[in-house]
C-alpha cells in the first residue's frame, strides 16, 4: 500500500466499521500482532480476520478518530467508538492505538481503553 500512515489508519477503520473484513489484508501485514485488553495477542492475519468475524463483541458501530500522529515506521491515534454489541447493548468507548508500520502496512497494533485497570 502506498498510503501514508494517517491514510492507512483512516482506511483501516473505514473498512472495519463497514464490516469489510476481507479488506484487512490491505492494511495489515501477514504476520501482524494485535494486542488488545481482554484477549491473548492475535498473531497473523488469519487470527485477526477470525477475531473480527467471530470473536469481537461488536455487532456494528463507528470509530470517531480525534487525532492521528504518523511517521514512516510508527503511528498513533485516539478517539471514541460508539455502536452496539452482538447482544444489542450500546457501546461507547474511548480508545488509543499505537502502531508499528512496515512496508506501508500495520505490523503491530496495540489498543488501550480508558478504564480503571490498576
């Protein structure tokens, strides 16, 4: 992909929000690692696709990106997600992501949520 880091992140969230999980390979490296609270690290594009199709509690919703900082090898973004769970419960979550980029794709993604943890 020839997009810069900010375009990559915006495109990734647009595909996820649209439920276009077959497009994840346009944004993530084959050996991607995704770390997310409450889950073991997802390793590889197949695990990532399976997560979005079958494990993620979200039925639908949208990410509102409030900021993105991007360099050639790293990026970060923050914002808010609002939607519905698979059980029909409303979801409203602030988040921040940190990315390692390689060859124009996300090689590592780490998501943080704004909740008490320690």
